[in-house]
C-alpha cells in the first residue's frame, strides 16, 4: 500500500513561517495595532524584498502643503504647489540565533519536549531582538555599551542594519531642540538632577513640540480621535503614578473600557498622549562606559542616570522584511546524539528621517526614582 508523507525539504520553511508568525503576533507594536503597512502606524512595514532581491528599501516621506492658494479668478495653472518629498533608505542585514541540546540522554531525563522548548526560546529571542531594535533606533542610541537597569548590556547591536540617527549635541547641551527635550530644559543634560522626574507638564511640552514642529509630527488616528503615543520606562511610570496631578487625572478619566488594543495596559491618557510603559525604553547608567546615549567621549554627557521617554506619531520607524527561505535550520552533531537549531532574520529597522529631522519622534530625557 502506498503511503504519503510530508516533504522533508519544506519542513524548515513551515517551521520558520510558524515561528515568524508567532513573533510578529507577539510584538507589542503588533498586538497594540501600531505596526503595519498603512501610514496610520508607528512602525511601517515594507515587504517588497519578500518578492524580489535587493539590499535596501525606500520609505517615501512627504511634507504637508503650506501654500496660500489663489483667490477670485486668478489663474491656478502655473501656480500649483510642489510636494516636498524625501526618502529614507533602510538597509537590510542578517542576524542569527542558535541553541544546541546536550544529547539524547539528557532529553530522555527531562519530562518536557526540549525541541519544542528550543523553538519557543528562539521565538522569544527573535521577538525581543526586533523590539529592542525598534526602541534603540527610536531613541537614537549609538552606545554599544548601554546597559539595562540590571546591568545587562543591551546596546551591542544598536547599529544592526542601520546606524540610528542620534540627538544633536547642541540640543542635549541646551536642554531642548526641535525633536528633543530634557527635564532640565534650562541647562541641559550636564545639569540633570536626580529629582528631575517625568511630569505631566513635561509630557505636554513634548507633545507641543510635536504639534508645532516643521514638518509637523502627525498624530495617530485612533477610533476617530488624534493621539500621540509616549513610551516610558517602568521607573518613569512609577514617578508618574506618584505625581498627584497625574494620579487625580487618571482617577477622573481612566482609559478603562476603551476597546482599541492600544489602550490595553496603558498608564492613561494625558493631554492627548497615550502613555505606554515598556521595559525596553532606554536607560543610561552613567557609571558604565561613558555617560551618553551615544557612548564614551561622544555626544553630551548626562550628569545622572537618565531615561529616554519616546513620543511617537505616524511613521516613526521603518521595518523592511526580506525573503528568508532558509530561516530555520536543524543540524545533528556527534553521530546524531546532539541536535542544534538555528533561526535567522533578514531585514532592516531604522528611525525615519525627513530632511535631517526625525519624521515622527520627539524624545524626553529625565531622571527617575531608583527602585533597586
């Protein structure tokens, strides 16, 4: 009797498609509805390289019209306005992760399926890599020694695929700029104090910068209303929760009951800004490898440990995905006693910039209460 079986050559592709489907679904930006191919997203996804070869993707950016038009019977022909357009080239690169099991005896001793566990761990690693890249790019981090609050180095791959556009030294030194604000906006980061916490007033100042910027940072359209989104570190979120003005406002007008996924788990809404707590918002430990988000002896120093909150509008980040048919690989070692699994991602992530200015991002540097 003839028997049909699965095509072994297709299994890696199937595993990879399943893994990446899980990754994209579990990304915060995907779950919150802030990631997609349409313009009304923080993360804009381009899939051109899924169908054709290439090493970069162009993200077209335009500036709203500002002409005064013509009046009466004056001729419009010949007086039309030109649309200012720029493009951001997002280059692609490859990143690979792998695990290797100890051997068949060790697998036999463990009750759980170590192979399935390996796949799950790789899925989490790819997801966290993409999410970390988005936040490093948004914040303009180029410090490869940047650490998390637990001392884990998270800046190693900050220049993967594309080197982030950073905040100009003059802006940090002054304490403010067209796409930047410091909690000490009178003296800049070199005078930042341990008590310069995030406040509702600073959130409103940052939003005002976005609204009055040129080009204007366009808010997201969420359920027919306009909102910006600000990502804050959990330590900054703690300070907001202790702020009496913010706490009272949240008691009187919480986001509870809103059905849009962006409001799920949000700290609240202040002055048209949806506040999202996220642990990957960059933190700067000034005792580790220099005291700048740009690295040792580069950029403007911070006087104390700092956190970089990120306000976003539409089209803040470009994410280019490329075809990767061999993204999942299994390999045997030691006469088939050990098995290894590897996964690769080919793509590119970059903060979008329009004529040397961030297209949809303003960052806010503050100190925070130490919770360790």
